[in-house]
C-alpha cells in the first residue's frame, strides 16, 4: 500500500504529531510506502524517517492558489499513492480541489475542535478526540487518539518537604489560560512553584501578572525547552489549564512521564480522565486535594494511568490508522 500524507505547513520542528505518526508508519510497516507532501524546507525535515519520501512543493502556500493545485497534483501523480491522507483544514481543502484530477481516495484528520467546513465533503474523517468529532458536520468520522513513543527518562525521587513543583507546557497564548492557573495557585498558602515552558505572544501579559502579584520567586517562564520529558518526570504536578484542546501531545507526554496530571475539562480530558483529575478555572478548591494529600493522590493516579497508557502508545495509533486505510480501500 502506498499512502501519501499531505500537511500544508512547515511546522515548528517539534510536536507535530502527524510527523511522529508518519515516521512510525514508515519504521514499523515494511509493506507500507509512505510519502509526505509538504511545503519546501519544512522545519521538521531533519526529523523525518529515512523511509519517508518527502514531496516538497514550491508554490505559494495558499489554499486558493491554482499554481499550488497544479504542483500538488503533479507531485501526487508522480508518487502514485493508493490513498491520500490530509492533515488540518488547508491541506484538506486543497486536496478536495484536486482530487477529481488525481483520482485517489481521500481521508483527512481533524486535529482540533474549531468549527470549519473543509471536512464536510470528505468521505472519511479521523478525529483525534470525541470533542473534535462533535465539530464535524457529518457522521463519517472515526476517533483515533494520538499516541507517542515514550522516551527513557530519569525519575528523581521526591524528597521530604519543599514546595510542590507545578509544570505547564505550551505556547504562551490566552487560550492556554495560564493567568487563570497562576491566580488559582495563589489561593494556597502551602509552598509551590510553577514553570510555564513555552513561548508566545502572551509572555508580556503573564510577566506583568507575575510582577503585580509578587510571584517572581514562584513563577518562571523559561521559554522553549528541548528536554520536555525530563522536565515532566522531574515535576510534582503537570497541569493542563487550557480553554480548548484537541488531543494534546503535551497532555499525552505528561501522562507518560509526570507523577501526577491534572487538566481542565477540554480536549481528551473529559473523555478519559476521572473527575478527580479535572479542575475548574473558576473554582480554586478543585486544586485542594493536591495540597491536602499529594502522596495519596499521586499513588491513585499511578494506578489509574497504568491501565490507560498502553492505548496511547504510537504503535496502537498506527495500527488503527492502517486498519482504517485497508477498510477504506476495500469499499
């Protein structure tokens, strides 16, 4: 089987779950020939597995550019796939334009719950979470959660005393609600620290809030980091504070590495997490169990996560994709 993925984005170099998916497909399935149609010079190029065929296009990256349509159609015909798998709305809209010319079956993945019409005419759609499925205007949808291949990390033991070390990872953006998290933590007199790892346009506002509240010794914004798994293993509590998510890779990583994970009821969390792992932006008391009996909560979380994590390994994700490809090509 020959499958060409299509992502109309150069990416950020890390965290593009579709790149991890494509790499794992190429690495673990000898009978699967995998291509990736993408803009020239993608930031994740050095991350691609040697068995992934990169098909870079040069045309201006706009879904309404006829030159882009022609170039993508030409590249796809050259690769000659049995199936085209698009990621996100732009690539999905472009392939819908050129599918009559290319003549290859189409499947698309929607990675976030934002509304959009790009998926309405797609015969088969993958949603990365139930909340994403609900944003699609038809029922030709299969939910396949994201997965990761866990790395080896050192898990330092927690020493007696000391502050509870909270960690959040993601871009500094209002949708991540880091201001809400900071204010929620200020309700507790117990010692704590918070690292907000990431970068973005909301940095100035967050730094101002930290200064206004006098939390310079407690809240740190270290920027980008390339040792996220180790940071997660070294914290006490990972917190997802967002207003909206799909199937967050940061949350999946935290579930594999962090000793305790809490989330607002967004994206994958309300579908998967029991109520005692959810917290409310507007009710700081939902963080109280962390401060009142951390060790008990951590042990309870470890027992729960042990049964859940195998379903979020990238190999499980790949198997579900390949099975769906085979079903689609039989119809």
